[in-house]
């Protein structure tokens, strides 16, 4: 079971994430975006779930790594808000939802990303940076 912090969660996403997760991972859901002010919620977690509006600049990624975050999955296909080189430097593996648009599918792929990491694999188009992911 991975310990996970999910930032910027809208009310409409909570039920879909809970159904997709089926209590496989210990996920803390917060409605606040990821920022310097909310980074403390990542303490002791393995992974973070973010969206396209969260700041994943180099300083934020360094702080996430210090808090113990090893994995970040975004609930969008867009990765423009993520400093991929900084993630790699901080040994944080990345994944996205590869073009999905409806909430149930996004939630399912988000949880699948966590499942894959838990089983030490990253598969298909969801791995943002293949060099950072272990392949099965």
C-alpha cells in the first residue's frame, strides 16, 4: 500500500478516486493546490497526485523529494507545469493520464499509475520520462 497525498481535489473527483482506489492505497485528499504553503502534507508520503494547475517547479520538486515523495502522477495529459529535468535530478518518477478526459477514466488511470509503481513498473504512454521508469 502506498501512502499518497492528492492535491487540488475537486468535490466531483472524490467519489471517482475512492471507487478506483478500492482502498488499495492510503490516499489523503485535499482541495488546496500544491504550493510552498501546502507541501507539508507530503511529509511521509510515497507519492503525490497533482493536476495541471499545480506548481512542480524545481524548488517544489526538491522539497517534495525531501519530504519522501518518489512518485508524482498528474490527473491530466499536460505536463507543462512539471520541470521534468528537476524531477529526474530528485529521483522522482512521473506519470500522467495520457489524453483521458472523463473523471472515471482519469481516476482509474491515476490509481493504475500508483499500482504500477507499487509493483515496480511503469507501462505504456503514461510514463512521462521513460528513463526514470522501470519497465517490466
